[in-house]
């Protein structure tokens, strides 16, 4: 009778371990998903400002059609993105396009003095810092989740229940460090 009790205790402990491990992995995955949705919400706010910015700038920078087209292309790329990597690529595109747009705006004093342009620029700057923080938070949660599914013995559970690693939200280093060239 005693070996039966020992066996039952072992089965119960293993079952509790599996339940606790599974629930822990679910919680970590949900935190990653929530973090991503926070980034997505901020990106949506940012991209909603882009048409207003383009319309405000259009009247002043008539000779900078390519700059405005690049901003619009970047916005479209984001709207069609379906993965973290595609979103990161769209982010890199828009970041470069906006840097160029603001660099070009420096050459138009009337535009820089425009209240609507100033407000949009300030709002974008505020959203940019929120996005940067949200990216850091997302990457921390991805690291915690990926670590949890790779550690032994949780990796056995993760493999059994098809928990897969998540991608980090990374900005291309070359794009982030590249100096914007503006030629007239």
C-alpha cells in the first residue's frame, strides 16, 4: 500500500508542477502580447498624425515631393505589417522619412512658425518617447518569456505545449545611426 501512496504523491506533485509551469508560461505570453498591443496603440496614434503632418507641410514644401511620398510609403508599410519584424522595418522607414521631413522643414521659416506644425511636431515627439519606453518594456517581457521557455525543466513543458520564442522589436542599427543628408 505504501508504494501506491508514494506513486500518487509523485503523480500529484508532477501534475501540480505541470499546471504551475503551464500557467506561468501563459502569464508570460500574455504579458508579451499586452506589451505588443501597447506599442501597436502608440504606433497607431503616431501614424494617425502623419496625414495631418503631411497636409500641413504640403503647402510649404512644394519642391519636396519625394520627402512627402517617403513618409506616406512608410505609413502604408506599417498599415500592411503583420509581424514584429515588418513593424520594425516600417518604423525604420518612417523614422528616416520623418527625420528628413523635419530637416527639410528647417529651411522653411514660415512652416516652422506655423502653429499646427509646431503642435504636430510636439505631439510626435511625445509619442516617440512613449514608443521608446514601450519598446524597452516589450523587449524586457520578451526576454523574460524567451528565458522561461528555454530554461530546464520548463523548456520541456514549453516544447510540449508549443510555446515558441518571440522576436525582439529592434531598430536597424545602420538606420538609427545614419545621418540624414539633405541636398538642395
